[in-house]
C-alpha cells in the first residue's frame, strides 16, 4: 500500500426497513472497505431506526445501462399497452386478487 | 455526598468529558462519514452522562440537576479519568484512546447491569449496547491503522506509547469503590482488568502494534479532581454558553 493519501471508494447502500421485504437503495457513501462501509451506513442511514438490515455494494461493481441507450432500451415499450394487465375482466366471485 | 452519588459522578464525568472531546471532531474528521461516526459516539456518551449526572444530583440531595453538575462545577470538582480529558491529537490518538477506554467502559457497564443499585443497573443496561458498537468501531480502525500504511502504523504506535501509561488509572480502587463493591453496587476493577488485558492485547497483536514497557509514569488523580492543565480550556469552552446565559434553551 502506498503512503499517498487517496480518496476512499464509493459504496451504494441498501437498507431493509422493519416492515419491508426487500432492501431499498437509500444512497451512497465513502468508506475504505466493505466492512467499514456497513458501519458508516449504519451511522449515516439508520440513525432514526430506518432499518434492520444493511447491504453495501461497491459502486464500481455496478454495471448500469447508459443514458445514451435510453431510447433503444426504453422507448419501444411505450406503445405496448397490452403488456399491462388491464385488459382482463376479473370474474365475479374471485377473491384475494 | 452519598457513595452512589460520587460513583455516578465519576462515571458520568468520564462520559461527559469524552463526549465533548469527540464532538470536537465535528467537521474535522478525515472524511465526513467518520465525522458522523465519531459524533454519533459522542451523542451516545452524552446521553449516558445526562442519566448518570441526574442520578448523582438526585442521590446527593442538594437540588442540583444534570446541567448544574455539567456546567457549573469548576475543574477540581470533575471526577473523570485522565485519559478522557487528553486533547484529541491526530486520528490515531483518538482511535487508540477509544480502544483503551471503550474496552474498559464496555466491561464496566456489563458488570453494572447486575448492580444492586437499580438506577445504575438501568443506565448500564441501555448503555452496554451503545458501547459495544463504540468498541467495535475502535477495534476496526485500530486494525486498519496499525496494519495499514507505514505512516498509519507509526502514528498509531506513537499514540499507543502516549496513552498506554494512562490505563493504570482505569483500574484503581479507593475506599469508595471498596465500599461499593462490597455492597454489590460498583464493578470490581480487578474483574474489569481480567477482561481488558487479554482483549486489548489480542487487538494490538492483530494490528501489529506493540504494547510499550511500563515506565515510572502512571498519570492518576482524576477521581480526586487532580487533572492535567488541558481540562481547564476544554471546560471553559463547554461551559461558556450555560454560564453566559444560565438556563438557556434552544
């Protein structure tokens, strides 16, 4: 390791709330490594009892879609309304739907 | 002053003074995340100090509340350990102090959960979880600094050399603690030391740090109000607002 001061890497933080089923992205922070990132996340994002579980992921490890690809990725879905389940009639007597 | 009042005052002053020292890192820590971590710990300690000073005031029976005790006592009436009043130094100094002190405080509170004094047991029961996190934070950082870069290793070793002599005072006994231990109220320093020594030794070893040889210097006197000259300026800063505007509220 070099003695030169370097910026800490960035981590994305996911917190599962007490009633939540899945971890939700809550923000990002800097930390020297994953273990410290979990601790920093505890101090930054769960100070007000927001969560019961924390995940952190190195931001550099996330592969994201590019803004340049936005049109090709998402526009084709715009005119395919039939993909929404709004064309089905729910028969009377069906419960728990 | 009753024995319990004096004992609560000692523990409360430890928490109060260290809380203020850690709060001084606000906006000065190496990274904003660490800034928040240290001031979170400071707030935990402040909460403990408030509860302990309240107990001290009630048991003393002279009508003093937590604010009177925190803000209106002069330096010689503070009963904190010497190690908590030292200036923050660099980040390594602060982390090594956190390691030495929170390891002590964690076993202290763990013992006090079984105190025959219900007020002290209640404070300890709440605080023990907080301090478990403080110790974890200190251990994690000690390992990273001690076994990190050459510079971080040198600085944490230097911090250890500076702070090591102060550990003796953590485990001192006097007539007051002897009476309270007999009554099942206070924690026995001999018991605390039996967990402190091996725990700290293991962390230092893993962090590639070396415990210094014991010298003649063993700073003490905090429990009797004999402090380093460094405490006065800190109290002046801490007490200034309350003394200028007595009873002021946000």
